[in-house]
């Protein structure tokens, strides 16, 4: 597989028309989630089949309960049509409360990861049973994003987080975060065509072309488009009708959403497929799935060039595609590997300007031992009965000249600027309770930003 891919890349870059142009990849994905309105089953089937006819492989992120309902309704035809595409995961119940951000806002990193796994893994197993593959990716319902999910997803063998949101990002292109390749927060590189207004189609095509051009201008990149099959079946969302602002009615009380007329349905397919045909005709654009996309990026774990880790002394951030965690591991003499950020924010209680060499060396060994054992960064290091926060420890280590007493440096947490602010805004979703503002999740996102770095194309 790798060799075939290498050959394809070789052949592809050998063609002059492509060779001059940096690669641009397009991901088309569908959150396949409506387990109430049966018309959305037909929509999923028709979309999958129309795309297959056109040779376009999309990614369908499927809700566990949606897959079970398809099975109960005897819709093996829908499952078969979907199986021709890539299969991703989109939670077990999507909008039945508590949604992921609701239950994870009350939890820490490790207990939260365990709770996410406990609540969500039944749906993952359903998809594995029905499709015979581990889903390629995960994405949260609505904007119910939480960093604890990363640990569980990695453990399940998923490599990609694909969705949209404002909680974390890197320059509107894919990035590595919590050990996963994130296709997330791509700004203007996220383009959709309106399914209801034909007069807006040309504008959507122009926006698509501009996004491709922008990605190419950056030396290559990713553009994505997402929908929900249910958008072709109904005029309102199945979950807004039932689970709005924290409502949680019993199943017997669930109501069906308003359906499209046959005319508006036909128009929605026509507009969408014309948009897809426009993408297909875009010169040099590669249409890929979430399963394929990691292969187009440089490996996640590599050793940074010597000298680079010392940049942490001036500011804690990713440099040249290496995360602050990567650089810290290198300073500690450790092999490149996935680690999580600290579970808590530590405080510095060491008051002097210098640290005796022997005490600092002990702290350094202890930090490396902790990381080896826990596969996560400690929140600080002990110097006898006092402490350095992880940030101050990393900056001090990076600035250490290696002789005499060690000069203490304050760590500047530059990477935290890449985390969204204002939880009320970031989590404003019609399904969350009104006023839901989980600042704790943005704080946890900042702690995990030690692992944040841009993903570089091969
Ligand atoms: Zn969804």
C-alpha cells in the first residue's frame, strides 16, 4: 500500500501540469445522524450512490444509534451504499443529553477520557460490526467538542479528528493536537453550497475556487465541505425539534422534523451535485477521505533538529512543525512519541533566581521518568519541597547553559493564544442548555496545546 502510494505520488509529481502546482486535497464529508426521520435514510443512500457513480469517495461520519436504526429498519441497501465510502464516527446518540461537552465539562483529563470511552464506545463497536472497519475519524455533535476525547480516540485506533469548531486551530489548515490529525477550524477553506437557493450556486463555486487557490498559495493544503444527509430530507434539524436548549424527552415523545417537498428535494440534489461536479472539474484537486489524508502529511513523530528545542526559552510554542511537547521531550533526551499535555496547571513556588545544579538534574530525571510512565507531561517538577510549573521548567531547561547553578526562566505560554476564548460563544449550540459556558474545557484545551503543531504536507 505504501509503495503504491509512493509510486502514485511520484507519477503524479512527474506530470508537469501538476508538478508546478502544490497539492490541494478536498474532503467531502457527511454527518449521518438523524435516527428519527426515515427519509434521511433514503437521502444517505442516494447521496452515497450519486457520489459513487461520479467516482467521488466521501466520508460518512455515522452516529451509533443511526446505524442500529438502519439495521432495525432492514435498510441493508443503505448500509451497502455507505460502505462504498469511508466510514467515520459521530458519537453514539449525538444530541440526547448529556452531550459530550456537557458531561466532560465536569471532568478532568484522565477521568474524562475514561468517561468518553464508556459512553461512546458502543456506537463505535456497532460501526465496526456493520462495516467491518474501525472508523477512520471522529467529530463531535454540534460544537460539543472536548479535549478529553482525543485520548480515547487514539486508544480506539482512530487517527483523524474531522469536524468544525473554534476551540482550537492553526492558521486555517490541518494540525496535530492530542496526537490526532485535526481537520478542523479551516476558516474560508470550509465551503458549502446552499441547497435551497439556485442564485447562490455561482458564489459557492467562486468561494470554492478561492479556497483552492488560497491553499495552493500556501504551498498546498486542505479544503473541505460538509453536510448532513438529513438536509436533503427535512427543512429543520431532527435534534433541534426534540432536544433544544437541554430538553430531553423520552423516545415515545420524539417528534419528526418538517419534511422537504419533492420539488425542494430535487432542487437540493441538483444544486449539490452541480457543486460536486465543479469540484471534480477543478484542475489538480485531489479528492480524498479521512482514511487517506494522514498519508499525505509528514509523520507526526520525528526528532527535531538540534538547536530548535532551545527556542522554548524565549516562548513556548510550536516551531518548524514541532510542538512544544516534542521540543521538551528532545531537551529531556527522550524519543519522539505521542504524549498528552498536563492534566492540571501547576504553579511555581521556587522563589530564588537560581537553582542548584544537583536539584535541577534530579527534577529533570524525574520529569523524564513521569513522562515515560504516564505518556503525558507533568504539571510541574519538584525541587525539594518547592516546585517549578511545567512552563517555567521547560523554559529554564531550554535556556540552561549546562554549568553552575541554573538560571530560572519564566515560560511564556504562546501556544495558548491558539485556543478559542469565550466558552459561551464557542459552545453556543441550540442543543446545549442556554447559557452553557464550559470555561473548564477551554482551560483543558490550553493545557493540551503543548501538543499542538501545524501538519506539514509531504
Ligand atoms: Zn452532527
